[in-house]
């Protein structure tokens, strides 16, 4: 069978494209009410602020677990690429930087509120390796977790003693 010429091939492509557009138009007209209803239901989910809030909520709820950009994107009903772009634009951080920062904040709270082992606190905050946790904590806070806890306790004791002396 002879091959169609390039011009004939272009004509067929345009005809098929036209037919597909007509079919799409008919489907949209036929299901217009349902499409508008669905769009109205999802309108509130589309704002950037709402999407960021869903991501931050997901991160907060899963700090002690492994999590990925794909997991967070699915929880926020976004594509992973869009979520990465949105986070960088709105927070000036990557997803990994954001998660690490939140984990370190949680670790700081646990170090102050409990006398749990540092390795246990690291695990509760999603760090599988206590040495890596200590290194990241020191980079973020300027102190190791142990030094941070000791300094915070000393500060609390000093403040408490000063208050007691002032009362006497």
C-alpha cells in the first residue's frame, strides 16, 4: 500500500483533531451541570493557602514517620512538582528542609519537656539515626541536644532560684 503524502497526513490529523474537539464539546455540554457542581465543591480546595495548610497539617501529623514529597502532595491533593514549587515560592524552603525544621522544633520541645533518652527523642521526631539527629540539631541550634537540654535546665534553675530570692 502506498504511504500517504505529508500534506494528506496533515489533513487527516486536522480532521481527527476537529472530530475529537467536537466530541469533547458534546461531552462537556451533556455533563455541564455535574461538572459545574464538582468544580464548586472543589473550589475551596484550590487556594494556595489551603493547600499549604493541608501540607503542614500532614507534616505535623506524620513527624515521627518516614514521609516523602509524594505522600504530602497526595494528602494535599497536589502534584509533587506543584507542591515543590509552591513550598519554595511560599516558604523559601524545600520539602526536606521544611520537614527537618519541623522535626527539630519538635525535638526541642521534647528535650525541654521530658528527660527521655536523646536517641528515643530522635526516633519520635522521625530521625532513624541519633548521630545524624545530633549533627542536624547542632547545625540548627548551635548546641548538641545534650548541651541544649543542660543549658535550658540550668537557665530554668537559675531563673527559679532568682525568683525564690526575690520573694524572700
